[in-house]
């Protein structure tokens, strides 16, 4: 029942699978099939008035739900946007899971415009970020596109602009950096200290070691569990034209990354006493009309917000489980007029109603058409763990609870755990104690020890910190949590 874990070393996966791709002209060999996608030349204006030209690939049929998109930026002065066509853009368009927009950045090819790239000053180079921003804005005007889920492919000097725009634009949910030039300190800081966006780094394995180290830097800076590094031959987008199937590997990474995010919807609902609450609902993509899936509610720790769950929601929805993350009363989006603010002037009476907020979240999620209301899991942290368990009292829909850093359990919480066969997974760290001497490690031990379920488990670290911080300091806990929820909520394996 109890496991003690020390520091777990990370494992770097380097992919380079063989793939017999399309013919050189971008067409598959064999009988000619009817084209299932439209190719349209487009243009848009950037924020500083530059006209950018591109090619948009969209399915002919209307997809069951808006598609995520990938913006592919050609390398200025060296290659035009058609470099992506045969081995990446066209194969992705055929599969119909992602919308594609390839663009020529300012000063190059179709977007030659006002000034030749070769004459750009260092300040002019910053404009590539505006080109990318304009591309995302243009995609938002397309009815078949979900512009909140966009990946950007940038090569060489454009890679730095792609990272900078990801830091400013929450719509960018993935980055593909192709043999990237030296990154600015701003980009390095973003990749190192913000793990929200996964990064795929492409490196020419046949080039000098000094270049390989330079190109590999984004991958090694990123803490996102979905970040990967692929090795190919050569450098820049021309790597896709060499044997080895690099284009297919990148296409699969894009599909898995963007479609795994699901559809995100800003939602609102009310607690039992009428307090308005706001959050985000994540639904898996392309659900069948009669699909009924188990769902997960995440209730943040007392001094945090829904954003504190890092990449956990997207990992859970990628496993096929709808997720609801929300701000408890008095926090961020759920703070308003005539309300006390958590940590400032919220009364103890209001604080004690947090369990009602969680109950309301369960009721809201259970009412969704694609949710199996009989299979719901709760995830919570620190002082809110008591409220999460309290919300489960008398509710047979709750099938499992995951608790990060359990404060000493209240009597009614211990009573519930001891008399209900609901498996509890708790993460804690031995050094975690409050100023008054109460230990969250001991609280977690007691909660698991008193649990009636023989499946309940404690994962105890020596140096993991507290609550949501465990997800960052021990990133393997994200995968552990997802696997636990999938098992306890009986998620069916995805079809191949």
C-alpha cells in the first residue's frame, strides 16, 4: 500500500522511424483517389501592415468538430512555403485531422513586399513574430478551424520568433523547431520555466557536434512531458526530403499533440448557495454521437487556481476522459462583487463551503451529454482535499479520488474513507509541514491507512514539495495520475 520513492531519472527518447512516404511530387503511388481537401492561396495583413501570402489546406467535408491547425513558416531567404508540401502539408491534409497554413514570411517569396529579407536589420527580424501572430488570427476566421489549438513550425532564425509568440499567445499549443538558430534569452527562459507547450526539436544528426548541441537546446530546456527530439539528415525543411520518414514522424506528433488537447470551452455554473463559479471544460475530439465517457473534476489547492494543474488536464483528456477545472469561490475567475477573496477577506464560513463548489462541478459535468455520470473521479490538493472527500459523501457517482498533500483529515472525512470502498491515491513529501507542526505527509499516510479500499495507495517522496508543486518537481506523477484515473474509471483503450 505504501511506496517510498526517491529521485527518478528522466529518459530521453530519440525517434527516427522508417517510413515509405509519398512520391517526390507529393502524390501516393497507385490508383488516383479523389482529393478530400481544398488548397487555397490566401493572404492577410499583419499588425504593422505587411501583406503575408500563404496556402491553406482544409478538408472538403465539414468535420464533426473544428480542427486544430498547424502554421508552417518557410525559412526566409532560402526556401519558399512549398518546401513543406510533399512530405508534411499534403499528407496531413489527406488525413483530415489538422488544418494547415503554410506561409512565406515577410521579405521572402510570395511575401516579398516592402523590403528584401537580405536587407533586414536586427529590428526588422522581430517582424517574423507578427507574421506568426497574423497567421493565428487569420485561422480564427475559418469556420472549420479551432484557432485555440495551433502548432507553429519555424526553422532557423524564425524558430526564436515562434517561441516568443508562444510565450505571448495562448492559442499556440505546440512548437516544432527545425534546426533552430541561437535562441534569445527570453525564449530560453520561456522554454525552461513554462512547461505548458510541448516542443518538438529537429536536429541534423549528420552535422557537426557543435551544431547538434545548438539545435538540441530547446528540447533539453523544455520540461513538458510531450517534448521530443527527432534526428534527421541535413538541416532546415529540406530534412523532410531525405530518407528516414521524418515527415511522417512529425505529422504524427502534431496530430497526437493537437488532437490530444480536446475541445476547450469556458464554462460557468453555480454552487448550491448560488455563488457563480467559472472554469474550463475539456472534451476529447471527434466523439461519437452516443459516446458516454468517465469524467474528472480538478479542485485546486486553497492558495492556487485552476491554472495550477499545469499539463495534467490535457494529459487526462488525451486519455479519453472529459475534464473540468475551475476556480473555487473567491479565486480569480470565480471572484466578484460582494464576495470575499481567498487569503484576503474571505470568511471561514465561505471557506467551509468549498465542498459545495466541488459538488456543483460534479453535477455540472454529470449533466453533459457525453459524460457517464456513474463514473467520475476527483483530483484535489492540500487543504481542499478534505473538501473533495466531503463532496463525495453520499455520492455514488464518485469512483476514485486523487489527493496531493493531504492536510490532517477531518473526522467526517476519515469516516467516509473508512466506510466506503472508493480507492484513494495520495502523493506527499516527507519534509512537508506547516508552521504549527502538522505534517501533510502524516495526513496523507493517515488518509490512506484509514481507507477501506485495498487498492488505495500512497506515493511518498523525500523532496517533492507540496500540492501542485509535486507535478512540477516530480513530473512522473502526471503519468501516474492519468494511469490511475483511467484504471479506476474503466477507460476503454483507444482503437489503433
